[in-house]
C-alpha cells in the first residue's frame, strides 16, 4: 500500500489530506477561538483575522496528526480514510500537520508572546492524546482541555493582555470568560463521549478501553448527558455574567439548547452504532451554536460573519465524504 502513497507535492495528497482533516470540524476550533476573540473589548480587525486563521485550521491539523497514531481502529471504523487506504502516507501527514501547527503557534506568538505558550501546549496535548484515548477515564478530559485553550489563545490576540490577567478579578468580564471556557470544555467533552458510540466495536477489537467499551451504552449516554448539562450551564452562565444580554445571543443559545436536548434524547433511544451519527452531528451543531451565542452576546455587530460561518459549517458538514462519520 505504501507504493501507492501520493507525494506531498501532488494534488492527490492534498485531496486526501483535506479528507483527513475533516473540514466540517474546522468550524469547531474556529467557533471556540472566536469566543476568545469576541471577548477582546475593541479588537483591531487585522488582528482578529490573523488570529482566526490558525485557530480555525488547528482542529484539522490536529485531527490529521492524531490520526497518525490511530490507524488500527480507523481501519475498522473508518476504512474510507485516505491514510488507512494507503493513498497518503503516515509520515507525510505527520510532517504536514506539524509544520502547519508550528506555523500557527508562531502566528499566535507574533500577536502575543503569552499566546505562544498556550499554542505550544495544544501541540503537546495532541501528541500525547492517543495513549489517553485508550483509557476509559482519559480521552474526553484530555481532548477537552486542549480545545478549551483555544478561547484563551483567541483572547490573547490582544497584545495588552497577559496570561495571568485572563483570570484577574479586576477585569469585569473575567467571570463570563471563565464560564465560556468551561462551556467549551464540557461541550467538546460531549462530542468526544458521544463520538465513542460509532466506534465501540472497533475500539473493543483494537484494545481501546473507552468508557462505553468498559461500562456499556447506557452508562456512556448518561456520561454524555452530564457533560451536555455542563456545556449548557456554562454557556448560559457566561451570557448572564457578561451583563450584555441581547435577544440575538439568547435566540442562538436557545437553538443550541434545543439541538443538544434532541441529541441527548435520541442517543438514549438507539443501540445501533450505525445510527449514532445523527445525534453526534447534532452535538457538534450544539457546540457551534453555543459558541456563536457567546460571540453574539459579546459582539452583536458580528452577526453577518456569524451567519456566514454557520451556513458554511452546515454546507461542509453536508458534503462530507462519508455521511455516517462525524
């Protein structure tokens, strides 16, 4: 199979790499990072745009990197993926991902040296994720703290903010910001926990002792309910603590709440891995909607970019190459 692997300078490699990145999930990191950007009181447009690029692409680069260490289970649960099929090589994907991630770290470091530290931590977290995923207790929290760094990194696009001042009581928005970070942590944890449902058989065969492999479907569904509650509570608390309530943010928050509730009810009603992709997709939708609610609460003037962002997310999600995979 290695003989068929496309070279990095070929179009076939980049088509395969794009599939490996899961473009519909770039909107997850983009939304999380945008929350941090929205908390900057009066951001310069060029700084927002420059910071948004590495934040947006970070998920895809990180996903491709972690896939390099998970071809055993992916070969069973996701045989369509180009690296599993041998269309692109593990070495080329790893090198490309690391170069992209390091470039993103340098961009954020240019904007704020404190952001350089947090951005570098995300790369370390990604490189050490796979061993934690093999445990029933490690996968969701380990993956989630990495994503929860993104709003912090976005907030640090403001050159006048230091790392420790993110937690300073002297800043009026600190409580709302920390609640937003917690919401992103729990919201992404729900995506990880819910995502386990589609891979239970593959994980069991390849020795991944994930939560549902260890404790079963119902226990994992309850775990998902709990972290979903944390995401909803964190988002709502952030909106309340911000003191900037507006109907636009509130409506988007309620939409996320409804979609999230729908996903939680649905996953309790099935026991078929092949049918789990619907609730999983709705958890991703809820995550993006919660983040956009927070963004629009802080920056209602960003409504047009927010609408275009969400429509782009839905379009790319619909065009994914394998509809049963999220």
